[in-house]
C-alpha cells in the first residue's frame, strides 16, 4: 500500500505545480497533462493493489470498485492496510505475506 501513498504524493505534487504556474501558459498545460496521467496511473495502481489484498482475504476482486468512491476509498484503504489476510492458502493461492 506504500505504492498507493507514493502515487498520492505524485498527484499532489503535480497539483502544486499547476497552482504555481502562470495561468493559461504552456507550462500549466504541460503540468495538467502530467496530472491526468498521474491520476490515471494512481487509480489503476490503487485498484490493482486492492484486488491483491482482497484476494488475501479470500474475496473477489470486484469489491475493489469501492476504491472509485472517494469517501469509501479512504476507509477501504485503511481496512486493507490494517486487517491481516486469511491464514493459510485460499482459492487464490498460497499466503504470501506470512512472516518467515
């Protein structure tokens, strides 16, 4: 989930750069383009990571659609970070996050 936090930082940085660029300039347009690409990559990575964590819980990846709802995504992110997965193997494979 640290990758998702990194993407949030990247998106926030591009918003900062858009804010300090002169209005209607080519620099601002370039940062807007970077922002949209970063936002798309951020959403994709958040959903991909959520699907992997849901598989750790032995749940279907379709529940990751919650990550598209702004208020619910914050709660879902916290739950996916804190709650441990199921013990032992499940229908999606072996447990990969177990210590030692």
